[in-house]
């Protein structure tokens, strides 16, 4: 079991869902369930236009509201983009960077993921960095190489000190929104491989301290077996984070398991 007592993270990625009114209703409904769960970080990453409403609803609770992306420039001619300075000015602490949907549909590369990560960290934000292999890479047996290369490129030039503010989310692309969840063993293998990379690049302390999440079709049916793995510190959840009842089940099961095992 996890000896380092890393805080569990349950993060929801709302993607392009929820109007401000829907986000308010969701947060109000989930608030009683998360009340008092102070031994974990509960974060919902929201579309930019929904952040303020979600923050207002979450006020006074242990829920944190994050963004789903951030640009690497401070300001300038980047139509449609939002900077880390703008987010922090709005009280946003967390941001997802490098989600596979950004990589697949919006031309995000390891280079831009790295630039965005550095900019967010420099602005004092906490980054949820997403990476993971696509189906063809898994079928070709090169998952380890792909994930090692993404880790190396995405974290290039980031200091051990800054890594305290990075959470890694391993999201095998073929498992996202498909109902095909990674086996607990392959989630564990990937999480362990990240730690080995961090150990080799930084040091043992960093390798043990960084939280590694699993994402991809997480539900109440698979949360317990995934979180039982020693190197899996929590989840980045898509579909189930839009459904109050299902998310309540995932949180309850996950936190009951971490408090008894980890
Ligand atoms: P699903 O949980 O819907 O598979 O989405 C996972 C995800 O993309 C979280 O970022």
C-alpha cells in the first residue's frame, strides 16, 4: 500500500458541458456529499464561461474549481485564448493541460503542452497534466515508450520544486468515453513508470510525492479496484463527473478505500 500518504485527488473534467446555471445546480447538489472530506482534493474543471458560477456555488466548501486549458503567453494577439494571469486573477488555482482531446482535435503537441505547463506554473497555478497512449500505440506494444517520451517532453525544463504543483493524469486515449477501462494492473504499471521517470530525472522524494491519477471510463464499477493500486492516487473523471448520483458513488467508494488501505 502507498506508504507516502499522498493526498487522494478526485477531479472532474466537465469538458464542453454545463451552462453556468447547470454548474450551479450540480455543485449545490454535490456539496453535502463532499462536506467534511478534508483528506482529499476535490476539483471540478469547468468551461471558462462556467467557472465564476461554479466558484460562487462552491464557496465555503472544500470543492476547488479549475480550468480546462490555458495559453502560454501572458497576453496578446491569441484570439480565443485565456492566459494563466487571467485565470489567477479570477481565483482559479487548477488547470488541466494536454488533455488528449486538445491533442487530437486542436493540434496540441508536447511542445505546446510544455509551454503551457511552464506558463501556468510560473503564474502560481497547479497543473493537471494529461498524457497517455492511443489505441494503435497500445496495440503495437509501445505504450511504455510513448508515455515515457510524453513525460520527458511535457516536463522538460520544469524544476523539482515546480513539480510539487503538478499532478499527472494517465489517460489512455482508447479508454476515454468508451466504457473500456484500463485494467488496474496497466493503470498501476503506467503510474509506476511515471514515478520511475521522475526518480531518474529528479529524485526519490519527487517520485514519491507527485500524485498520479488514472482517467478513462472511471465509474462506480471500477473505482475501488483502480484506487487500490499503490501508485494510483485518484481519478480524472469525465462522464461520471456530470452525474451527481454516479459521482457520489465513485467518491464514497474511493475515499472509503483510501482511508482503509492507503
Ligand atoms: P471519461 O471518464 O468520460 O472516460 O473521460 C475521461 C476524461 O477524459 C477525463 O479527462
